[in-house]
C-alpha cells in the first residue's frame, strides 16, 4: 500500500514538473513571438534658451540617434488575451553648439535607455533628457534639457520630434522645460 502511495506521489510530482516546464516554454515563446527594431536620426538645429544668470543661449547642431527594439507578449490573464508591445529605446546624442553671447563652443553627448509598454501600435511617448553641455572656452558649462516626442510601432518604425531645448546652471535643478 505504501509503495502505491509513493508511486502516485512521484507520478504527480513528475506531472507537475512537466506542466511547469511546458508553461515556462510557452511563456518564453510568447514573449519572443515577435521582435523587431529600427533606428532614426533626428537632426538638431535649435537654439537652447537659458535660465542660468551666468549662461547664454546656445545654438545647437548635430543629431540625436534613436534605436528601438520591440517585442510582444500576450497577457493571458485577461479575457480575451491582450497583446502587449514592449518598446525599448536608446537615445544617444552628438551635439555641438555656439554661445550666442560669447561665441564659446560647447559640446554635449549622452546616452539614455528606457522602455515603455502599450496595448496599441503605434504608441507615443515623451522622453525628457538632461545632460551636460560642456563649454570649451571661458563661458561656464551648462545643463542641457531636451524634450523628445517619439512615435513607434510594432514593426520597429520610429519617428521623433525635438520639442524644445533649454539650459540651466550646472548646480541648479531643472525647471522642467
């Protein structure tokens, strides 16, 4: 009798383990069911205003480079099941600028990485960047604040618009613009 109980217990354990393995494999295949990506170069030709009393407006030029990857997952906890797009975006900048008062040269570069989820495609999101705008002359270095609006879809197509650029002093918090 004890042998039958032990065998049934082992069989249940094996069935449970098999079910867990199958569920994990199914979840992994659903998460990787679709993956795509794309890139977009956003030309920057904009004058950044300043709120820094020791600063100056800076005419920026260069580019923001956006890279996108998209995966889909299916949320089976909803009825009906919901397709969710998982967007991962990386933004790098390669900018230079000229101070409008002192004619000082400025350089700026940064890298940003972030993600978002949506149940629709295309999806829109806004990224606010804040990074150093380094003076190459006697003028003080500044903090550069940029707002980028992006539209992405499940095929990896990405478009972006630079909404605004502004600067503030290095030791001051951003005013959010």
